[in-house]
């Protein structure tokens, strides 16, 4: 089977994508697959380089990778790809849209509002914010452009910085508590991983540098575990996810609050999903096997439905 590891891309998360891609290449079974590294530097690259692949193993993150556009391109080319489909990828990349949907489904999530210009910061709604808040690009990941704002005087600079990365900025109520992440593979939640960042929050450095955060599998009390699992699987179902995803949450006063859902979570050596899979007895190589097998089945089902 010719497996093209699609990595690089044009988003702010390009470097993380290259790390994910290399880690995939290191662990793919050479007895099963002909592994073909495919580094994307422009949107046109994919069209030129994807021909002849049996499956595209997506190691991309951020825009033109995680937002449904590359999935749609591959569907047009007739090349099966790994992970969630076009709709789930697009919706989950839009933090506002995904939060609206999961909130409608009864899943707790922090209150938020959006602005698309600095002029909007003078609105009455923004003036009534309770601090601290988290300012982040509406579409993006790896905490790039994200800041925790402790007081009104710092809001302008934080929004201005976030607008560099996206046309719309989310201002979200900061939730103080225990941060956890829940990997979902084929509709089943894997062991929960707890995150204790060495920085103010789980930022880019904490996520990808050695020693940036303490991450360990945790066994939650039974009742809390049920609430966490219900929230994770509801998000997975409501947002039309398939194959695998990762749901990030904060636990406050025994209640899980969903932060966001990642449809192509990082698979670097410091990433969370492989840690969760390992705790479930799934090696990195077997995790990749499962992602490829499940994705091929999912693409076949999608083709049958269409």
C-alpha cells in the first residue's frame, strides 16, 4: 500500500506538522506500507504530488489541513485520506461554530464572544467582560496567538496580536481548574490524560518542548469519568467526527467544560494522543495501522452514501 505522509502545509502550524509527519514515518511498518513523504509548500503541491497514492496519511495541522479544504481536494482527486471528513474538519476548525453546536447539545463550555476588529472592543458587551479571559484566533491551533488576559487594559494588545493570525478573534471566559484531554478512537474514549503546564497556560512551548508540561494518565472518580466520557463522545457525535479526534476540557467543581475538539491532533513524540493510546495498550505503529484501516472503511462508507 502506498501511504503518502502529507505534511508541512501553509498554516502557522507548519513546523508542528513536519514533526508529526516525521514521527509517523518513523513508526509506519515498512513491511506493510511503501511510505512516501509528501511535503506541501503550497496548495498546488497537493494536486501534483497526491497522484498514485493508495491513501493520504494526514499530518497537517491548522488551515489548509485541518479545516476541510485538503479533505475536499483529496476527495476530488479520488485519493482516500485519514481522519475526519470534510464537514467535521471544517466545523471543528471554527471554534465559534463548534462551541455553538456542542452547547446546543447540552455540553458545558465556557462563555465567549467574538470580535473582528479593534473597534468592537468599545461595545457594551465587551466592556462587561469578567476577567481573566482567553483571547485566541477563532480558527487555529497549537495555542498560536493565544493569550490569557488578566485585566481590561491588556485586552487591546491581545486582540491585536490574535488578529495577525485570523480575521476573527474569540474572547472566552477563562476557566480555572484541572486541564484534561480525551482521545477518541473509532467512537471509543481512550484513557484520560491530565495536563499540568509549566507556563501560565498550555501554550505552544508547553505543548512541544521537552519538559514543557507534566502529562499523565489519570483515573477520575467514577461519576466524574462518566460525565467526561459523555461530554467527549457527545462532541464526537454532534460534530460528525470519525476515525479519531481529541477533545480538550477543563474540570471545575466536578464539571467538565469543553474547550475545543481537534480533528487532526498532533502525533509528535511529545503529543497527547499517543500517550493516551499507549495507556490503552496501543503502540504508535498500531495506532497508525488503526487510523489507516478505519479511514479507508470510513471513506468507503462515505462513497457508498453519496
